[in-house]
C-alpha cells in the first residue's frame, strides 16, 4: 500500500478496513450455519477439526477455502487498519483536519470507532476458528470484551456529542452540502457497537455478563434508532429539495448495514433473553422480524442502485478514473445484505421448517448471497488497486 499525501487523506479511508473486516465475517458464516456445533453457540476450531477428521474427503478443500478466505480478509483488515491509523495520526496535525472539524463533514470521524469495533469482531471470529479450546475460556474473556466495547462506546458518544452540541449552539448545519445520507455514519457506528455488546449478552452463561451486554446493546440500539429516524428525515428532505450529488450517492446504501446490525442485535437480544431470563420465543416472530428487515434492505438497495446508475457512479468512481475514498462505502452494504440474508434463511425459513439446509431450495436461496459476496470482494480489491496504488499483500489469497 502506498503512502498518500497528508492533504489527500480522509477518515473515509477507514471504510476500506471496515469492508475487509466485514468480508472476514462473511466467510465465518458458512462455518457458523453449516458446521454442527452442538456444545457451543459459535462454531469453534474443535468443530472444524472434528469435521476434517470425520467428514467426507470432498469437504476438506471447502474447509481450506473457507479458512483461507477468512484469514486472508482478516490480514487485509489489519493491514488497512494499521495503514489508516498511521495516516490518521499525521493527518490530525494538518490544516486539513482543522478544515474538516470546522464544517459539517467531521461526522466522518465516526468511522474510527465504527472500524475499531469491527476489529473486535474480526479477532473474535479468527480466534474462534483457529485456536482449539478457546471457548473453554470464553467466560473469562467476555468481561474484558465488554470493557473494551464500553471504552469505544464512550469515545463514540464524545465524538458525536461534541459535533452535535456545536451544531445546536451555532445553527451552522449545511443542508445543501448534506443532501445525502452521509450523516447516518454515527448511526452506523452506534449500531455496530450495539451488535457487539449483544454478542456476550446472547452467549454468556453468566446472568450478570448476560444482563450487562444486553443493557448496553439496548442502549446503543435505542440511540441508533432515535438518531437514525431524525437523520433519515433530514437527509431525505434535503435530497428532495436540493438533489444528491454523484459523489455522495453511495450514502443511499448506508441503511442496509444499519438494518443488518439492528436486526442481528434484536435476534441476539431475543436469544439472550431466552437463555438468560427464560423468555419463550415464538419462531414465527423471527420469520416476521427477519422478513421485514430484508424487505427494507431490498427496497433501499434497489433505490440506491437506480440512482447511482443514472448518475454514472459505478462508471466513474469504480470503473473509471475518478477517485474518492467514499467509494469504499459500497462494500459494507454488500457484506450486510449477505450476512442478513443468512439470518433470514436460517432463523426465518429453516427455523420454521420452511426449507431444509443443504437441499436444492436452500442453495437456490443462497446463490444470490454468494454472488453479492463475490461482487463485494471484487469491488474492494479493485478499489484497493485504484486508490492505494496496488493490491495489498494477502488479499489475493482470499479471492
């Protein structure tokens, strides 16, 4: 990866690392939902080793492909994260940073806690599939995870609180320049923190850890929902009055990952309340919940695609010569749609006996998700070559 000039850097470059982290999770989902793991809520290295030893021979190449893709994307995520942190450190001392803070664009700084929260997810899934016996120590790790997430949550609240307080005191919000959904970045970050808190809340066998995780998941999910409603109304109103620019058009897809994170948080809350507090969960409710969220994702996905096609965004910013770090925001919606598609299939359909795993109908539903995963990976690698000068080492192994 090349070193770019400080004046050319922008916090949206963190979305490259975020996208690679999301792609790491996409490989993990194949193991999570298709490899039996009756003793643990997550698939572990022990489950994969057992399948390798006792499973059919034709499964071994698929296991290697899945683990290889997961590790390659995790390495790419960490490389892009380190690259961004180094550039961000220099950029903070520049005039470009002061100009960003003086306007309404400093909301992009929320990409930092957003990406670092994804890093926790990446380390979690990598450890799960590569370290035998790790789950035996999960209950000792959960309090530390909660502490780190709380620190990230407080940091995110301080970043956004300062931004929001300044706008409310000065009344300097630029409705013309923000005629898009880019102001939803904080909602994205809070939803990411919420879903991370919900993980130990759903999986811990300690009711205290369970309750703490669920409380903060509810807190950040509620904050995300409230702010999301306000920002969505403001953004849509500004777009209808002033129109959306081509460079900002990918922001129309930001609702897709927000919906995915919110939906997974709700599913984890339900599961946590089920095993921690004895909640009886009707399976048809999960079908309704996942179907509503998937429907909204398809709606916003089609709307954003039509707008970006008409504005020539894919032609100019992905395939063409125009360069913008904001193009990396195309990756997360694809990852998010893939992830929640799995939740819809497994919790909404399989969970209600509507389809059976590994049948022709199952693979027919899975095929569009795999296409979206591949297109997201292809787009990330293309943008890396275009914006960072060359394809970062380690990424090709995941392709």
